[in-house]
């Protein structure tokens, strides 16, 4: 019965409401669709990136760099592969003997600083890409309840005008129109709650992937500078894993 009331209320709000009420309903619908599209899109991205992170250990057990890249997976949207390629290009650029003898600003940096800068750029690029769309979820989560509340206030205002014009006031005349107007507040909450939960889940997922990427970038830095990956042994001592 409650579902029937909600359905009939929504239908009445749409058919009897003015252009403001309909605009509010369309805005909430657009917010909801945008929220779910972003959540699904970012969730699929994070799922792929977690799968790519599993190839990191395979990278370090490879015979050479090319084989390691293959174990990291496809290049599309792969932050781990991008970091490895960025580090390799930085190492080649600053150590190649045939590079230009014309002084450049990066000549003041040593190999370690230049590679660290390049790897940090790769990590920052992934961070910016991973955070894209999250500001939209945050905006929807914070504004949707107020958009719904505006629709409710506007609906109640018109309901009271109708009751006043009728000249008679009864509980039936008040409950129906005002109850239908309150549906707009409920719609605002239904839009905001998934946006809040989706935002929190995606931020938590990004932090986990970024932690793995930062650790991989640290190992890449040691690999390109010293020719060894630095690993912490069980007794707390730092041991080098020599380049294959």
C-alpha cells in the first residue's frame, strides 16, 4: 500500500506540478543517473587496477625489463606500467651519452633526483585521474537533499494556496497535497545516500591502489639508480635484490 501511495504521489507531483516542480524532479533524476554512472565507471577502473597490481611481484621476478612489462599487463589505464616506462625513459634520458651538450635546467639534477621527479610525476598523474569524478559525487551528496527540500517547500506552498482558494480546510485536503510534496525530500535523500556511500568507497579504494603504486615507484627508483630493488627482510635488514 505504501508503494502504491508513493507511486501515485510521484505521478500526481509530475502531472499536477508546475514547471518548477518538474524541473526539480528532472534535476534529481539527472543527479541520480550521473551518480550511478560515475560509481560504476570508477569501480570498474579500480577493479582493473587491483588486478594490475598483482603483476608487480611478477615484474620483479622477470628475466628482463621487457618481460616484466608484459607481466604488468595491458598498457591502457595501467598506472604500474606507466610508472615503469616513465622511470626507464628518465634513466635513459639522463644517462645517454649522445644527448645534447647544450645546458638544460635538469642538468643540475643528479640521476636519483631526475628519476624520482619523473616517477613522482607519473604517480601524480594517476592520482589526478583516479580522483576525477569524485568531486561530482561530493557535490551531489551535499546538494541533492537541499534540491529535494526546495521541491518540497515549493509543493507545500502551492498546496496551501490551493487549500486557501477552496475556502474549506479538512485533514483530507491537507494530508494529500503536503504528503505528495514531501516525496521530493525523500527523492533528494535517495539521490544523496548512494553518492555519499559511493564516494567513501571509491576514496578508500583509491588510497589502497595509490599505496601500492607509491611502493612500486620506490622500488623502481632504487632499481634504476642502483640496479637493484631494495626489499626489507624479515629481520628488518634492508637487502638488495640484484637486477637479473
